[in-house]
């Protein structure tokens, strides 16, 4: 492995920014100091920032079974170009990852094709509780269990109270939930269809409304509190849900945590007029007051981590009529860049970006030796040039689907280098894919 010395860079880490040299040896951060003098491949970091690699705890890379949309190879590459060095992928592929064997198959694919580090959630259905609970024996090797408490792909809607009760009671690993109440959604849909209205994307937040999110999140939290389950609720999208979360405890002491996604921090229902089905996703992007409330909760630590719910679909699938159009946005290549845009807007600090996209994700999932710029940790590192703008174009979008709702958006900063386990995978558009990422390990 090559040895690298990053000189005179602004290190963004653990609530501080300081100028330092960083030495990378054998895939790890060997030394951080004011001045390091050694023989190594030297990178001039003057005027740039060094971030810990982002860890995205919710992506859909579509493999196996949906590879016309995306593959682990293509989306992991897009992630690395965007400064995301590790990801956790969801089980609603085809076949759904509802057995330990199917789950392990995804790890095998990633070991051969993913330039980023990886982990995969065990999937849950109404009738596989015993299989799900075998994950207890894999707690150091699997990020968690995923439960769709709202409609999903295949046999993954879990609405059987006995199944939910058993898994929440007996799971020894983190449970991540998609919380939307299916009954409320169906009632809303039937009500609006009964008017004879032709549905459009603008109706999406009316059908999948605040109440559907709140009631489902409340239900999950009630079960988790009953059994002291380690619960992580994904993609919070409403102001109303925020009353369910607290900032009274440090993250390491929380048993119930929450995620917010970049699209709910960026878009609002006002954007359906221009973007339509491009921003159709579940849970829905909602009215502007929700966005402002989410930002406030993120900054005061009621919301713990930032992710993407990266969910690519083909352009054709997104351009069907509203009811047929697939839900989800491709975002993993642009999540850090979008937060850097909001830094330039004065909305969030660089230190908070590192906390919510790296440190807190590591702490939330108890990831071993990642998420911080610390001596001895894996060298998952990202160099950002704050003065080099980047425009999203079809030519530089790396998603297999080939489109982005952020196309033509100008980011005020650029990601110039991405290290994964000390390997310089990406440098100013030049790739070295000679090494694959590693399976994430967990201190549990």
C-alpha cells in the first residue's frame, strides 16, 4: 500500500478545525501533527479541508435483481466521488434479503465490486422473525435489521403486531424502521381519488401525509420503549414527528435515534411544480415549514445523522403517470456537496457536517475505527476544495440511471480526493479501482 502525507490542511474533526499534517500508512492514519517530515507521496492541502469520509446509513444500490437501475459497482463509485466512503444498503432487492444466505450473498457481491466500504441490513417480513433474529449472532458483522412499517417492495411490509413484538423484544442489534402508516395512506389515496381528480406528484405529500408518518413513528417508539430496543427511525420528514425525539442525552446514551435525509433538507412541496415525479419519494417531501423544522432539529441534535436514502430509478420509470412512477431519488454522489452549499449559505458549520455525516453515524451504529480522523483509525478521508465550484451535468453524474434532480445545480465547493482504507480511489476525476472497500465491523 502506498504511503501518503497530506501537508498543511485544515482538519475538520470532533468539533474543531485545525491546520495539521496527516500521515497515512498501511491503510490507517498513522500520525496527525503540526509538522511531519517523512518520505511519502505528498499532497499539498493548503487552502483545503480534510473531512472524515461520510458514512451513509441508508442507500438502495439495487443489486441483485434490479440492476437495470443500478449496481453495487456503479453506485459505490458515485458515492466515493461524492466523499461517501462507507454505506449501509437496504434489503428490498430481488430477491428480498429475508434469509441469512441471501444477505451474505450481497456481502459477497460487494467484496468483489464495491470501491467503498459496505454493510447490508437484514430484511424483515411478516413471517421470517426466527430468521431475522439469527442476526443476533452476527452483531459485529451486520449493521442492523430493517423493518418497513409502510409499503415496500415485495414481501417486506411488516404489519403483523406479533411479528413486530417478537423482533423488538428479542433483537440484540439496532432496528432501523421506515415509518409510514399504510392504513392512513390508503385512506388518503381513496379519498382524493373519489373526487375524480387526476393525480400528480403534488398530491404525494397529501396522500403520504404528516399523520401517516407520525402515527407509525409513534407506534415504533412505543414498542421500542416497552422492550428498551435500540431503534433508529429513518428519513424523518415532518415537523410533527420531531416531538418524539430528544436532545437531553448525548448520542451514546440514546436508545432511540433519528435520521434526516438531504432531500428533506433541500426540497419542499413547492418544488413539485418544476420537478414532478423526479422528487417523488417515500416518505414524501412536504410543505416548507417541515423543512425549516427539520433543520432546527438537526442543529439542536434531536435529529442525529444525515443520510440520502439514495434510490435510483430509470428516467423512464420516473416519467410514468404519478401512480405508476417509482418513488426515490439518486443522491449519494451529491450529499456532501449539498451540505457544503448550505455551509456557504450560513445554515450549518463544517464541524456539524462532519459530525452528522461521519462521527454520529459511527457512534449510532458502533462502527469500529471509522468516522473520525484519529490516529490508528482506517484512513477514510476526503479532501474538499472550498473555492472550486462544481456544476452537476449529465456528463459528470456517475449513477447508472444517468440523471439527478440536482442537474444544473452549482455547488460552491468540490471534492478533489477520496481515500478508502488509505487507498486513493479518486483524485480530481481520475480513478484507481485496484482495491475494493472493506466490510464494516461493529463494536457491539
